[in-house]
């Protein structure tokens, strides 16, 4: 029998679940979630990033300029330096989802 793939949790489903677990209203949970995201975006821009204990850290990383290849023409191209956003998973989250081998 084929395994049916489940869909990821939507924001609405997440809000409903948290409202049920915390006995807050959906509106209150939605405001908390929106405020958390606002703080995360603001703090991630800073040098130290945004840390959500037990889940991970949102950080801006600097990527160096490098040389690449255009796959259509095989022509060498220069890729400029840029900033990128990364999420580094906390060890606790990784171990909870993928238990370490013993």
C-alpha cells in the first residue's frame, strides 16, 4: 500500500492548534505569531541574528564572489558577492526529529 504524503501545516492550522493548546483566542495567537515574525526579521538583520531556543538561529551570511558556468552556453560568468539568509537548526531540534545513532 502506498504511503499518502501529508501537506505541511498552514498558518491557519498552526494558529488553531496553538489557540486550542494555550486556551488563547485565535486572534491573540495570530498577533503573537505576527509579533514573533516581526522581531525575528528585525533581529536577523543584526550581526548576532535571531535565536529561537530549541529550534534554531536565523542569520545573514555573506557569500563571496565566485566564478560560475552558464549551463545553456557553458560560458564562464562572474557571480557577484551577496548576502543570504540562513536558518541554522538547533541540535535539540535535529535530535528530536532525527534521533542520533547509538
